[in-house]
C-alpha cells in the first residue's frame, strides 16, 4: 500500500511511503486466523484425504486427525487460531517499508535501524529479479530486497522526485 507521509515527522511534504496499512495488516491477520481455525476444524477430513495420497507427513496428519475426544475437537481450532496469529506476525514482519522523499530514501522500519540513503550518495535504483536494488554514487549496492508496493508505483515514486531509475 502507498501512503503519503502526513505524520509531521522529519520527512518532507513530498514523500511517499510504501508499507502495509493497518487495513492490510487486519486483513492478513483475519485471513491467517480464519485459515488456522478452518484447518483445525477440518483436520479429520484433511487426514482422510491424506491417507489416500502419498503426501509428505500424510501419516502424521492422519494420526492427529484420529483423535476425537471432546477436548481435542475444541482445542484443534484454538491451536489453529494461535498458529494463524503467529503466521500473520511473521508475514507482516517480513515486509520492508520504503520511504522516498526529496532529501533521501529510507528502507526499513524506524525501530529497526533503517537504511538511510541521502540524495547526494544515491546513484540509481531498479528492479532486478523482482527485488529493488539501490546503488550508491560509487556503484556500491546499498540495498537489494523486497519492498512493499507495486513495481510501477515504486518506479514512478523515484522518477517523480528526480531520482535516476534504471531498467535491466
């Protein structure tokens, strides 16, 4: 998701931030929890399906699904929900926010010691194999990795602020 900076922080008024919004995080969280609960609820059916096909861990899934005590039937969806919450934290934690403004570029979260690249030290940016690559003035690779945002939107954000954008 793209948001324009309006927090009054150190970024200029002409900055753009590519990061997950609260709505995106909520949707990811609800989706992961729902999938976890559904898997916990439907584990017996999944176990029956696993018994018919040679899939990895099929025997384990079949044995786990055979437990039908009342407390296990209740615990499976709860365990699935907890695993869904953990998956949501992992998914949301793996995203890398990107801030582009007139003074420079910031890659990463403020609390995680983000990479700051000033306009003076910036050389070019481009996507290489789906990963954003940022080079410094000396040709050194300052960053290469996944960032939030669509490729075209990220490229336009660089170009519209006067940064050199290269295509490979």
